[in-house]
């Protein structure tokens, strides 16, 4: 089978540490089967369409700035994409995500063929959670000089942008007959828009660093150490909830340490929400308790998991939550908000402890239980580690090939009708 990916992720031989990290091991695994001839069109910091193969994967990179906009690419770039597709003549075009205009190209007929649309996240579902429990005064405090210079970068501006792009997402969902998702939560949102679409379920392929590491060990972690990670510090990820929970916990556990990992801007370049978080740290008296350590590589994330007494995922909305999956796979005890698809990855009081989104008091209480109840951390660790390892790399690859085969069978069946 010749499979063409339209994705947001550049395939490379180097370790993947940015968004879409699950696509790298999946691409490698599919290529090694011998039954899939894989091609990839993606984005990068290039000025024009550029051929850049990655091992067995033939790859074309398009200018990032031209695709990272709320519209179709220009006619010249569309012609480049059409030329590549015609040259490959793929059996299936797999559109990875609705965040970029790939799905508009297929929904509006610029690209034709056997199309599978993959839903990774839905911006219109995020729009409702942008203010994430912040009061009016707190929202005002996120407005700094950068937000006045560029209103679209403010929380209200970002909310409008996400809601506006949601119309394109809904067009993509309505414009495709075959749609693949990773969670029941996303499937429910898709079915509400396009009940006639045929839906497939895929699984995330975690990087080997998470799959192959020994399980988290209570004796080796640092007591009263909380770890949390995100691709970026944005309001709906709920880090203000985590900080307020930490302030409650610090009264009982003076040695508390909160380690936050992820891309963060500094000084004048910092966005309003990031500045709000830094001010909140000071207001809560957590200056000595919170460490910001920036983005991490996969092995560094595993190291932080192993050192942590507990991982907190405080998001208000998640279409899947790769960070939660990674933490559970390593077996570190997790306290997470009961939001979006996250309850599908773990069972409350069994493989994780859940709290209502935005509830910093109950979040603190759940973390305190992990700290104080002698056997709870070990029980959560063992259960999560066992459950998340049921999906093996081989089973994930086999399932993906089965999806491609069924898409092809559907096409052949429809031709014969």
C-alpha cells in the first residue's frame, strides 16, 4: 500500500521532542513492515517546497509560515502539493489533524482520492475553556503591553481565533467519509457533526523511552515532589489550578517542590497568561517551591517522572493527553482533572486519582493522599503500568494497517456499486 501522510510533523532520524511525537515511532514501525510504502508532506522552516527524505520515507517540506495561517495556502503551493500527490498516486491520503488546512484541501476537492481524516484535537472544543475559571480581575491581569499591541495574542483574542477555526474544523469533519480518532470523547464530538462518517479508532504510539523504561519506584522518588509538563503554558491547561493546590499542600508539606516543564517565554516576550502564572507564584508565596525547567527530551521526561512523587495534569479539556499516557506508562502516580478524554486512559482510585476541573482544593486533597497513604502510590503505579502496556507497538501498527486495508476495501466496494 502506498500511503501519503499530510502532517504537521517533519519525519527525521533525530529524536522527536516537539508536538506529534507519536508519529515518529508509528512511521518507523509502518515502514519496517514491508507492507506500507510511506510518504510524508509536512512543514518546516523552508522558503519553498523542498524534498527531504527520512530513511525509507519520501518526504516534502512546505514553508511553515504559509501553512500556519487561518486560510488555504496560495495557488502556487497548492499546485506543488497536487503535483506531489499526482506523482505518488497514493492508495490512501492520511490527513493528520485539523489544526492546519490539509483537511480543507481534501474537503474542498483540491486533492482527491481515498482520504482518511485523523482528528488529533478540536479547537472549537477548546474555545469554551479558554478562561478556565479565571475571574474577571484575573483575566484583566493577563493583559499586558504585548496583548495591547497584538490583541489577537490575548486570551479573548485566542478564544475568538479558536472559535473561528472551529468552522473550518466542522467543514473538514463534514467533508470526509472516513475519520479516525484516538478517544471516545473526540468520536462523540465528530458524530454530533457528521453522524454518517465511518469512524476508526487508532492508538498513540509512545516513544521507546517511555515504553522500555523500568516502572517508577517509590523508594527512588523524591518525597513531596510534584511534576507536570505541557507543550506550552496556555490557560486551558490549568496551571493556575495546580499552583493554588500547591499553596494548600505547602502548609502541610513545607518541603514541597513543584517542577514545571514545557516551552515558556520570558521577560518582555512572555505572554499575558505566563506573566499571570509568575505573579501568582509570588502572591501564593511559592517562589522557593516552584522550578521552571523548560522543554525536555524524552529521556529527560522519564527522569523527571522517576524523581516525582506524583504527576499532576490539571487541564480543563483534553482530546487525548499524551502526557498522561506517558506518565501512566512509566507508572508514576497521577492526579488528573476529570476532563475530556482523560478518564478513558485511567480508572479513578485504581490507576489514577481524578478531581473536577478547576477544583484546586480537591486536587490538593488527592495529592495529599498519595503523599500520606502508605500503599496508595504503589497501588496506583502497579495498576497504571500494567494497564497501559496492554497496547504494544506491534498491536498498534497492526491496527493501523487494518484501518488502511478497510479504507481500501470501502473504496473498492463503492466503485463496484
